[in-house]
C-alpha cells in the first residue's frame, strides 16, 4: 500500500494536491473564506496511507471523506505562540507579559542601532530573484556556522533544498516572508516565515555569530511582533521546541498532533498508524524530558567530539591611553583583511557603545599587539589572557 507523508504546518502550500485528497478545509476558523486549501478537492483515487505530522490542535480541519477512511490521531510535541488580541503594540504586549525582558530588549535594540547603521526589511509579496539567491545563501551559511560551533547537525539543512526551491514563489505570492536585519548592506540576521491567513509562523531563523552579543534573535522577534500588530494578525507562532525564550515570549501553548488516514478495515493502515503514531508520541515524551539532549551528549562523547561549543580564540579588553596608538601602524578595517574575527571588533563596540564608523585598529608588529580606538574609549586586546 502506498504511503504519503506531509508535515502539515510547513508543507501546507507546497503539497496542496496531496492534502486536498484528505482535507476539504484547513483554517483558523470554520468560515469557508478562511480555507487555506486552494487546490480543488478530489476523491481519493488510490488506496493510500496518509501521514500528516505537525498538525496544530488549534487549526479547524474538515476531512473530505470521513466515511471511507479511518482516522487515528497521536499527540506529539508542544507548540508556543503569541495571541495578539487586546494588545495595541509590541511594546504594550511586552509590558504586560514580561516588564524586565521588555527593558532588556529595548536596551539591546538601542545599543545595536547606536553601534551600526541598522536597517530592517521584510520581503513579502515582492522579492527579486537575485536578492533571493543572495539572501538565502547568506542565511544557509549562518546556519552552517552556528551548528558547526555547536558541534551538532541541523535539521533545517537536511530539508534546505526543498525550502530553497519553493520559497521564492511563496514570498512573491504573499504566502511567506523573509525578514532581514542589515548592517549597512550586510545581512546579519534572518527570519523566514510562513503566512497562514492572519497567522505568522516563524520557521527558520539565524544570525551572524560576529554580532552575538547584540541579542539579534530577540530583536528579530520584537520587530516581527511589531509587523504582526501593524498588519492586524491574530497570532505569531513560534512552533515546536520547548525553549526558554519561547516560554517567556509566548502567552499560549498548544499541542501538535500526528494524524493518520487509511481505508477503512485496512490492516496495513492500522499497523502503520500504530507503529508510526506511537513512535511519534514516545519521541515527543522523551524530548519533553530532555532525554534527546543527553543522548546527543553521549554520542558526541563516544565519537570524541567536543562537548562544549567551539568559541574560537579567547580574549579580553584592557583600558589604555589613546596616546599609545601614536607609535603603532593603523589597519584600515574596511579595506584590508582583518587579522582576527570581526567578532572582536563588534564586542568592543558592544562594550564601549561606540559606532562602527568611528573605530580604528592599530598594530605593533614587534610586540604582536593590537589596540582598538573609538571616539571616547581606547582598549588593548589581550588574546588568550591568563587568569592573573
């Protein structure tokens, strides 16, 4: 018996033909004008087993042929979301939800914007193919770097070809969006999102590790929340993953379910649903208990992989008098290859709140010594410093 597998909350626009074989309606409400299925419904011709994973329990779903098929449903992972009704702005939501985090995010946003020439842009309904290719490759490289630092494998990269091949059209059709944070012309943070009526589903996000101290992930969420408020969305969905930042951002949680549909009285369908469905339920339980994290640690240990993220060379800053730079050579930061990671300079900007345009780098060849000088602060860089 043939099998058809769909991850509903990410394949909803991509596999409309298969989905409409089973469902006649998927929406945020039961209204017909709220139906997210735009493909013509047709009776199921082939005897198949349909597997629909990641089905949020808050979606309103109607089965096309409820009499001819058996449905089995298994609860899986928990999802988190922000319900937006009753809030006039992102700031008002944070004031109600978590006053301390609101202050932290506003402080981080002001610092980011004071240190760099920051621009925010959301591509929705229109993106040029050359822009799309450049931005998606930049996003992919950020994901690669992030997981290399962690010593882990990325589930996003495993399905990257599918995401890349389908998302250009979805953005131009208004069914998806790509939010980008720029430092001048350099993209430094991303969020790729699906749009389901008035629900924004944040699917893939990443940021430039060189800007790690600037809380880019939190700023991206804040800016997307602003966009949702401005466009009268009712929900900003952060999907699965029981992470701390989702818990304090979100004001509601829900359950993803795994649905199976197969012809009535099919033994093969019953056995397949029982095996796969219970497997999904058990894995979700183990994830909720943190067992997967411990298993990954054991695997890395057995393979001799580092247990802690690779953080690169260690360094700290020490205050020095600006006159010390007079005897040193200046390195033109915007015209020559830097002798170390840009993260060092960005960490200096974060610590001093200087602007990137007003910082100079100096070097002493005979002492292998670097100094960063801003308008008000000057600091020496000490690589691999000792505790004393």
